[in-house]
C-alpha cells in the first residue's frame, strides 16, 4: 500500500521556554523538523503531511519548496486530534506513518524496519527502553506479550509507571483502519487531550492485531521537550558523526570536541584537531589537516592543504597544497588556487588568488583577481569601497607588493610590477617596473624637538 507520512509539529513546546516553535529549534545547524522531513523523504512516501499550529507561518516559510502538505491544527488538543486534522488531505486508503517533529534523530533504517514488521497488522508502534522512562507513554502488554495499551505518564498508576518499555512517538497504522481507529479517539484522560496513543486500545477493542517493534538504539528516538534534551540530542548527533568520520579513517584528536552542523565529506588521511566546527556542506580532500579552533562553513579544501589554528573559512574554494592561518578569515567568494599561502591576520573576500601566490601577514584582499606567483607584503589593503560602491583590484602574475600599501580600486597592477613599500596606488601600474608613491625621505639637521611648556 502507498504510504503517507504525517509529521506532528503543531505544539509550541512550552517546556523549551522559547517564543520560537519547538520544531524550528536547530539541531546540527538546521531545524529539528528538517531532520525529520529528510528522514521521511528517504522512505519515498507518496505524501508528507506536516501538522502545524503554533506560529505556523514561520514553519511554512522555513520549510518551503519541499513538496509538503501543511495542515493547520488551530487548537492543539493532542496528538490524536492532530492526526484527525489530516484526514481531509490524506490520500484515501494510504497507510500512515506518524513521525514526531520533536524526534529528530530517528533513522530511515529504524522506520523501514517498523514498516516491514507491520506486516498485515493494523497498528505497529515503535517502542524503546529509555534510560529513564519519565515523561514517556508506557507500553502495556498482557501475559502473552501482546500489546494492549499505551498509558501516558500522567494517567499511569504506580504499577504502570514501573514499566520500562516506552512509546517512541513513531507509529504505523494500516490504510484500511486509519479512519476507523482515529475516529474513536476521545479526551477522557488526565490532560483532557486527544491522545493518538489511544488507537492501541481501540484496535484491541476491535480485535485488530497490534505489534510493537523495539528500537534497539534508544538514542534514535530521544524526544526533545526542553533545552537539556536538545543539548543531549545535539551531543548524540555529534558523537554519531564523529564515529562515522573515524570509521572513514579520519584522525580526530578528540571525538568529543568536534561539531558537525551539516555534511562533512572527507578523503583519506584527514586529521582534525580539537574544537573545530563544520557547518553546511564541507569537503576535505586527502591529507588535509585542520588545526585547533577552526570554523569551516560550506567550503571545499583540496588535497594536502593545511588549515592552521583559529581560522575561519566561509563559502570558499581552496585548492591543493594550500596553507591558511593561523588567525585568518576567509570570507565568501574566496578561491585559492593550488600552493597558495595565506598567513596570520589576513582577511579575504570575493578574491581569486592565483597559483602559488602569498598573502602572509596582516592584509585585506577583497573584490580582487590575483594572478600566479604574486607576493603581497604585510599590511597591504585593497581599498575596495568608497563608502557607496565596491570596485575591483586586478593584480597580474609575478607582482610584488611592498608592505603597508594601499591599492585603491578600481586599479590594475600589471604583470611583473613591483610596488614600493608604503605606497598608495590609485592608478594602473605599468608592467615590470617599480612604482611607488611616497614622499622622499628627508632629514632636518638641527630640528628642535618640541618641549613641554
Ligand atoms: C508523546 C506521546 C508519548 C511518547 C512521546 C515520545 C502522545 C499522547 N504521547 O508524548 O506516549 O512517549 O510522545 O516522545 O502521543 N503535537 C501536535 N499537536 C498537538 C499536540 C502535539 O502537533 O495537539 C506535536 C508536538 O508538536 C510534538 C509531538 O506532537 O512534535 C509530540 O507532542 P508532545 O506534546 O511533545 O508529546 P509528549 O508529551 O512528548
Ligand atoms: Ca515530545
């Protein structure tokens, strides 16, 4: 039977103590809901319905363009009520898989096994054994192990609270039973909510078959209801990523001190020192070494390149055998060719830096096209901005720029030019000549040094 996925995401998440809807809180750099949607998409469902309510506009906006059917649940009267709101848009007869917008670590492997084990049963729930069951619905089984109910914590008696097996928030319901089962939900319980979990009880009453699939990895179904749990989930996510990297052969100096907020692809013999953060899509080629305290976002770094401590690289393309840092800031649009060297306290932005060129100390290079084999002296600034508009600096091959020079754009430093230290260059320079613009050094014999009156 074709599948419709329903993602519950209407609640405010009051326990987060935040004005932002809970499912938009970020895990590894993107909304929790985005993680759940992507996992759902991996199952190739015919339809993904997202139930929204609290600050629904904000959620629609953030989740645009992913072919999702949004359903508004104006009043959040419970998880069962949320599913009832979907019945109008639900493709008739489709099986449904209910996912929790606040359970972002669930894997498509676990969900696939839930679908597979559902067989011909009316309901299959994903259960798990959390380290502490507090707050979760408890799975009640009868003597022959058959599941007969899920009891919410607030409705559980002392004996039921002792049960360790809990409901994960993930449930399969067969297409031919969906309307029959959710149609019977009521709110006669401790929280006066329509609990989706009560479909189990109704399935029992209708003598339908129910199964529970136990999720081996309790971490995957950890729910996020407060900031502590969000931090725990972030931690788990990080640990998993770190293990994957090490399995791929990366040397991590300390797997507890790396953050990956996105997708990090690596070649062989990559080394990453402590406290580095990788954001978005990052690719590290073979033999890349990243030193401590670097932040690398949406960038690729070619084979054999070294990123030295305290370096920030954002939306840049770095070639092979490049050395950057320490303390460098590589901003969007930087493209470094092979063999480039960028040293301490250098900032680059929208800058192409040609083969083997060096910008070693204390410089700003922005809106610049730089050729090969260029040497930029310490403290050189491309003055790209007149307060209103930005202009380009072109530096051709084999240029040598002396220290403390300002290149006032638009300007071209032609092939083979040498610029004398301390110059302010406002006009294009001729090829292969020394150009300098500074007053001659003079000394004044007998000049009286001022004295205090
Ligand atoms: C729910 C389960 C509980 C399970 C736990 C797993 C019910 C009644 N309880 O409890 O058995 O152990 O998840 O994490 O299902 N939501 C809506 N509309 C609503 C209410 C909730 O869309 O009217 C959404 C929330 O935004 C959230 C999800 O449903 O994403 C779960 O709601 P939440 O209030 O967190 O349920 P729990 O109390 O955690
Ligand atoms: Ca929850």
